[in-house]
C-alpha cells in the first residue's frame, strides 16, 4: 500500500512539532534540576526527543550514494 504524500507530510510535521516541544521541555527543565518534578520532566522529555528524532529520520527515504570513481 502506497502512502499518500499528504499523510507523509503530516507525519513529518507532527514529528517536527514533537521534537521542538520535547527540546523546549528538556532545555527549560534543565534550569530547575534541583526539584524532583523538573528532573522527571527533563528525563522524560529527553527520551521523547530521542524517540521523535528516530521517528522523524525514518520518514525520509534512504538513498545510497553512487560510486563517483566510475
């Protein structure tokens, strides 16, 4: 089954928004790491950032470089 372009573009946009939000939470919570809640948010947002980054990279086609010596 082929994925529609709109669906793929929507998934890419959702992944970008997720990465931006989790990056903001990770950076913002880093300022308050003395508090237990901020530590939990920091760790959770960091894990979410990794997950969104992996998902985002999987939404792009994998192309192999051609050998330039030929």
